[in-house]
């Protein structure tokens, strides 16, 4: 459209708008612009996909506008304000530095054309036009400043709001999935209560007829299932009521170690806590311990698949106002494409769907914490849990 406008003004309406076409180089400029537009139209997708590519294209557009204006009257050209178009596009689409750079380029070019204009061009039909051209120049500078400040700030604010809306939309979708998972889990837990009670009665009857090692293992397994179901009911009630409490970091770690020994006796858990954890207080609820247990269980499974041993290293250290809990396994690590997805959405893969990590991430977010997954330099994966410290005990 810009090229069509230039062609019409050059060859059809030059006299109408008082354009002084004083150089044959103008035709060469228009031909070069035609080749340039063909080239950029061919590369439009790469140009629009990067800020630097679009900025370079806008700089070349500005230089082409400056060339046409220079060869068609310079500062006396009534269409000098078209130099504001690349600045406006950059203010909306590019970072803050881009419209400022284009505004500087345009203002310098306009100033050179104005102050190098011959004295004979300052008069029109015997009238002194110097003050008129100077007013146009000041108006151009003010317009470019408005574009580079107000418009750029509004565009930046809109981009930030769009990012916040996208984040909230993703969080809402994640919460809907969690509600669906929670509803299904509550239904399954309710349905498990009756068969577990029946199994307990059958085991007691069998024990009256005679005891055996297999029967003792069945009793132990039933005891774990019953305690887990009771803990699930208690946690559900606690989370629904929003009950939270303050515990020392040492209490959290001791309770976690006890649960690992009870529920996962085959796991070789190496605990590496810092000193002084008994003086740090954390805000916890019933979902914190299951979230940490899920991370340890995932790490133990990954280590067993690679080394044949359920080996997990658990560390705890203070970093500023946060307590960092690290769970490291000795498996094959997490593939890079999954690092940004695990913990945020359900992932379809042969080893599982990442539901445990999704639940752990949601539980930690509710407590003001966060979960970061990564790879260890010596192999394996690392899950780091950041929990805010509430104060000293």
C-alpha cells in the first residue's frame, strides 16, 4: 500500500499536492523498493516470528520513506507525517527500544531535510513559510514522542494483561482437572472401604483356623491400606476446611521419614538436612506430606529402572526466606520436552501420565511454594520444592 501510494503521488498527483520531483534517482528508489517488497513478502513468516527481523524490516521501510521524501520535496512534502507509520507499528508490536530507535532515525532525517533546505524553498507565492515548516517539524517531534511513550506503554500493558489472562486460563483448566481427579479419588476411596472391611473379616477368620507367614503379610498389607484410607479421609476433611498449621522443618522431615519407612520400606532414603531446621517454621496442611511422598516414590521408581535399587537422596537447606527440599534420583533423567509439561498438565507417556506430579504441584502452590524439575549434572532427575519460611520457632 505504501508503494502504491508513492507511485500515485509521484506520477499522477505530483502537481496536485505540490511535490517537487527534482531528481531522476527517485525512479531508481521506487524500483529498489519494489524488489525489496518482493523479498520481504517471500520472507514474511521468518520476519514476523522474531523481534529483530521485524525491526530490521521497519528500519528499511523508514529509510525508503526518507529517500522518497528527500527526492520529492524533503521537509516541504505534505506527506512527511507518514514517517510516523513505522514508529506506530513498532510501538504496538516490538519492545520499548524499537520505537525509540525508529523515532530517533526519523527525527534526525526530518531535521536534516529541514535545516538543509534551500532558502528559495522557504517562500510560496511570496509568503514566508519558514515558521510553517518549523511548526510542522515541532508537531512531528511531539507526535513521535506520543507514539514512543503512551502507545508503547499501553501496548506493553495489554501484552502483560494478555499474559496474565493466559496464565489464569491455564490455572483454571488445571484446577478443573484437579477437581475431576479429586472427585474420582473420593468416589474410589468410598468404594474401597467396604471391600477392605470384608477382607479384614476374612483374614481374622483365617487366622483363627491357623497362622502362616502369608497371612501375616496379608494383615500387614491390609493395615497399610486401612491407614492410607483413614489418612485420605482426614486429609480430605482438612483440605476442605482449609485447615493449616505451623510446624518446624525438623518435624516435617521426621514425619516424612517415618512415612517412607512405613509405606515404602524398600526405598533407600539418604537424608541430608542442614543444621538448625528445628528453628524454622513452615505453614503446612494435610496435603504436604503426600506431595513429598509422591516425589520420593517417583524418584525411587526411576532409580530402580536404571540401577535396580530404589535409591533416593533427600536434602533440605535454607535459601533466604525459603526452605529448599531436594529429591534426587539416580535414573535416566527427564527428557527435555517433558520438563515444561510435568507438574502442570497430564502427559501421555508409557511410564504414566504425571498425575502425581500434577497433584504435588497443586498442593505446593496452595501453601505458597513451588516445584521445579530438572536434571542433575551427574545423572538422574532433581525435584526441588521451595517452601516459604514463616519465622523462627
